[in-house]
C-alpha cells in the first residue's frame, strides 16, 4: 500500500440504470401506496450505494435507516415497529432502508419479515432491504420482489475506472485492472487505490498478484468463518478445483475424493479409512449443490477463500486434487494442480516434482493436440509453466503460447498481460515475431487497427528469415488491418509481392508434425493466392484477380480449417459471389464451433451477415449479426462487435425502427472512431442515411451520404462507399442536387462494370432513370427491373418498382402505377421492409387504391412474425401486461419489450389496442378460412363416398 494515490474516493454510479429505474418506481409510488424491494448482489456490487442513492432521491417524506442493535437484537417488537412506521406515514410517506439485512440475527430478521407482511399498501411505507447473494436468502425475505445486481458490463466498468482515476491509468494497466475486477465495482476501485501513481501510469511493474488476499478480503467483508473444519476444507477444495474451471461449477465427486485424501480418519491399522466426504454433512451456505456439481454463490467469495487460506493448506488441497485427477487420467488438470501444490522445501534434484520438471511436463501436455482441453485451460497451463521457468527465452515462449491460447479462447484481456510478460531481450527473432503476431491479431479484433497494422508488419519482418510462410500470413493480416482502417495505400503496400516462402515451418498452433506440414502447405497456398488476388482487385485488374481469388474460394469447398474457410468467404465477397460467401461462412461457423474456437465464431457470423446483406436478405443478415454481436462481446472483440452493429443498423434501416438504427449506429461509431474502423463507420453512416431516406427525409439523407460518396478527404471506405451511391442518387434527386448525383455516377458505372456487386447493374439503370428526361426514364426503369430479375434480391427490386410506380403516378398513368406499386409493396413485405412498405401504401392510397391483396391483410401480416413474436402478440392482444407475458413465457420483460417493438413495426400498428384489433381480425379470418376448408373437405368426402 502507498499513501500517495490518484484514485478519488467518491464516484458516481455506473451501469445501474435498470436497478435505479426499479427503485425510482417504488419511490414515485409512495405518496399513493406502500411497497417493498429486496436489493441482492454479491459483496462489492453496490447494494449500499444504491440504498444511499434512493435515500438521497426521496423527497416526499422522512427516511428511516433501520438496523439491529449492538448485540444483534431488534430492540423493538413487531407491534412497536409497525406503530412507529404507521404513525410516521400518517403525515407523509416514509422510506425505510435496511442495509445488510442478512447480517441480522434470526430474531431480528423474523421481526422485520413479520412487519413487512403486516404492512398494507395503504400505509404508504416503502421498505428497501439489501442482502448479500453470497449465501442463501433468509426465509423471512424469500417472498419479497428482488432487484438483482450483476457484475458491471465492460463499458460501465471502464467508465467507473476512468471516473475513479480521472483517466490517468495507462491502457495496459487499465486492461489488467478491468480483467482482474471481473465487473465488481468495489474491487475495481480497491485495486486501483492499491497502486501508486507510477504503477497506475505504467511506469513501474504492477504487484503480483494484483488482487491479493488483503484486497479480496476487504471487498468481500472477510473470508467465510465456518466453525466446522470440514466446512472450511470443503470451501477451500471447491475454490481450488475452480482454478481449472475458470471459476464455474466443479464436479462434486472430485471434491469428495480429494477431501477423502486430505482428511483421512485416524485408525489403528497401517492405513486409515478415508473420512466422510462433502455429501455426509450439510453443504455450507456459500455453496450450491446442483446434481453432481458444486459452485460458489459468489465468484468474489470463491477467490477470497482461495487467497486467504494458509499456503500450507492451499498446497495440500491442490496436491489432493492432483492425485485424484492424475489417477483418473486427467493429465492437464492434474499437472496444473500439481504445479500449484509446489512450495516449501526444495525437492531433490532428481525429483519429478521439481518446478522446472513440472513446467516442462505442463508445457508439453498443453502443446499436445491429442489431449482434449479447451483453449482457456491450455492458456492457464502455459502461463503456469512460464511462471515456473527460469530460462528467459523459454519463459517468453511459454507466455507467448499462453497469450495465443487466451486469444483463441476469446479473452484478449488476458492475452495482453501475458504478452507483456513475454517480453525478453534474449528471445530469438522468430519468437519475438510470433509474440508480435499474436499482439497484432489481438488489436485487430479489439483495439486500434493502426496499432495492429504496425505490430503485424513487425511480426512479418521478424519471422521472414526463420518462418517465411508465417511471415506471409502475418503480412496478409496486416493488410486486413489496413483494409479495416480504410488505408488503401497501406493496404497495397502491404500486399506487395514478397520473396518466395518455404512451408517447412508450421504455423503456431498447428497439430502433429505430418498434419502440421500438410496444413501449413495448404495455408501458405491460400495466403499467397489471397494476397495476389486482393492486390490485383484493389489495382482494378479484375482479369488478374479472378483466378487466384477463385482458387481461394474453391479450396473452401474441401478445406475443414475455419481460418481457410474464412479466407474463402472473404475472397467470395471480393468477387461478388454471395452464394459462395454464404457457403464459406456457414462452413467456417460450423468448423469453429466444432473445434471450440470461440474467437472465430463471431468472425464467421460477420461474413455470413455481410453475404446475406449483399444478397438483399436483411432478416437473415440481422439474425446472424445478432448472434455475432453477442458472441463478439462475450469474447472481447469490440471491433468485430462494431461490424455486427453496423450490419444490424443496415438491417433495421429498412424497418420501422429508427430508435434501433440510432442505437446501433451510435454504438458502432463509438468503437469505430476510437479504433480507426473506417469500414464499420461507413456502413453505420450509410445505415443512418438509408433510415432517413426510408422515412421520407431526403435532405438529411443526402447530407449524410454526400460526405461518404462525394470526392474529398472525408469520403467513406474505399471498398464500401460505392455501395451507398444508389441511396445518395435517390436522396440527391429528391433534394434537387442533380449535379452531385451525376458526379458520382461515372465511378459507379465503373464499379457496375467491374462485376463484384450483382445488384450494381440494375441500380445503375435505376439511377440513370432518376436523372433522365421523361422520354428516356421509362425504358431505363424497365431495364433496371430486367436486371433485377437476373440478379435477384427482393428489396432492391421493390425499391426500383416503388420509384417507377411513383414516376408513373406523377405522369398520370394510374393503371400502370398501381401494378408497379403493388409489386413493390409485396416485395417490401416479403423481406420485412416495413418503412418502405409504408411508402408504397401511401402511394397506393394517393391513387385511390386500398393497399390490399397478397401480404397486406391481417393474417398475412401475422405471418411475418416469428413464433416467439406471435406468442407475445397473442398474449398482449388478450390484455396481458409485459410482465405477465414474461412470466407466462419464462423470459425477461426486456425480451418481451424487444420483441413487442418488432411486432409493432412488422404489423404497422402503434398501440396495444391496434394490435388487439389486428390479431382479432387475423384469428377471425383464420376461423372463417378453417370453416370453409372444413366444408370443402366434407363435401369432398361426401362426393368420394358417392363415387
């Protein structure tokens, strides 16, 4: 500890908007009726802070802070408590706060519980209790409505840390603090407070461990003090076993067997029989036994139990676990526990339990692909082996391998400190290059892509002499970083032809020697072809790009490695072959899931989402992007998440969901601007503009899109801005900016002739029709529709039909206009483009034609809903509240809110009353249709019987 600190003691509340909303609802209702809430969360999550916030926010009456007496008693009877509260609430509503009610003794809890049950809503008493969720909730409070506190989301935790430190923490230090705190705000602030200013700014190494026993015990309120020796050993054994399970639940049988080895009963014979296991005594209140699995209720308490145990007892527990696991054939986990059991007197030089010997065995088993183990466990094993390694170069190699496995496990936050630990001036160039490669890939997925580009270029130069194939792969990854940044010159320079490469050295993470050589050869060929084809494409030489990129696509038909399949999907997108891109992305997704490569799943979903988007299948793109966003956030890939946000914004821009578009655009741009993601930024801004255009705001759309597509320093990403040209031309014509529209059509005509976008030729004809005089526009619209028939895609064809129908209506050709507008409406409804369907309906109404027919009636519109949305719509139509629907379907109210917004947009309704009417009409039509079908079936059966 140091007396000098840069951490402020008082900070504002972060990431608790949902909980504060629930508390605010209770406070706002108190002038009219009473109520009560239980705030539950593990130590350090902010229960006390929330109660203090509620007390400060309450202005309608007095606030009473209730607690037990010094001896733990209640000091008052239930009747006295009730009389006091009722008397106080007679004049004004009263808020009663009872913090840490789980610490009260049984009699005090009973008195409080009885008082709560006997208070009526007319008493105007609001009761806020807080309890720690690291133990079972007392029966007296079990029936109270609960507000749960979860760990802070990464963004909220980062904001809290910046607020507490005034943003002075170095990025690497900040990353380690956030990873160590695991979303616990009190622990995060305590860790930051522990550091000196030099440590916080990264000028001095951080203490190890970062969260030591003293800090954990301070935040957790001390380790559990169970009186039973068995209970203490049980807690420690579960905590120790969780070290290899990433803190999740553990096998109760493993714990039982380890305890039997740890505490054998004394007996007269040469070998005593093992004593009773955990199943023979009650499970401590800090644990949950579910089937054959044991877990702590609180991750913080689990860490505290392990850290505060005596070193001798902790080593003994790990030794017992190692013996059980090794006996059962679990080599990697057994060796890990064996390594954690080391300490005390130094073993004999020939002993297998020497730290160096254990480190070598641990690293060898972690590298053995035949040993089944997730990437997370291999990362832990490599890191522990590095800790026990004295040789600097070998230690750096093992830390680098640990970082690589952490990255594959989707934990870039853990990879970064491992890479920092891997720095060693004595390490050979190839090892330094491998570390830079891992660092660059980490930043490419979750950091500034400019930094990623430089790290990957450095990796390529360091690997060139000893591992040229790996150097080529690192250089291609550097080109990916330049592509994401929108730096065309850097991308071309990185893709410049290099010296021929050998394939003797397998890439990091390859399997056995023979398989590694074969896989390395295939990977090298894919990298070479992708590099050559990508450069030719960027230089505008399609004749030279098609063959090598086609080879990459073709390999995706037979290759099973997810990395190669991702390259295949990327090459297909470059060539405009969206069907091949979908196939490659789907195969990459399946391969990544089968191999447990969590970090590659969101990337495969990204390619799938882009392919569906390019094909005009917005609902499918949205489905892939929603899953991709969840997995990207879960695996710490903020850059990938930004791309998924951009896809979601584009998908939502054709629906009647402007708030959804705005939310995804804001989130995508937030990451894109900080990390230099020009591609994601361009897509997000295009989505915002397309939403404006769909809602009839062409001036706003033209202003947004003009910055993206018109020549100048602010032009959008070199490979994306052309995709937004058709939207800009439409908006510019409506905004009477015809010259601007004509200015970009020359470039767009070249793009259409290039052939990489199947929709471009039809869109070009549509753009020319918008700008053409009346005697030419008709033929151009027809030509555009013919091209759409060749390319496919409901949405773009419907947009052309809508514009053609509008043009025909204004030329007083109503019969032809009605046909085109009806086709447009059907196309929009088919692909879920609600906002554009509304435009088509408005045009039809202007013609005096009711927008009825295929896809416009209530039954057909209900057919646009997913099964879950349909269930929610029917419940709401019957008068159920969102909370009642959530309880009936077993989902959260937030899920109901989300799906209900989609239902409103899909059905074109604006109130629950309209929804009930729409559902009722659909159900009535279905009954009529069913009755008609039954009559027809009866008639058929009767006819058949007569024959």
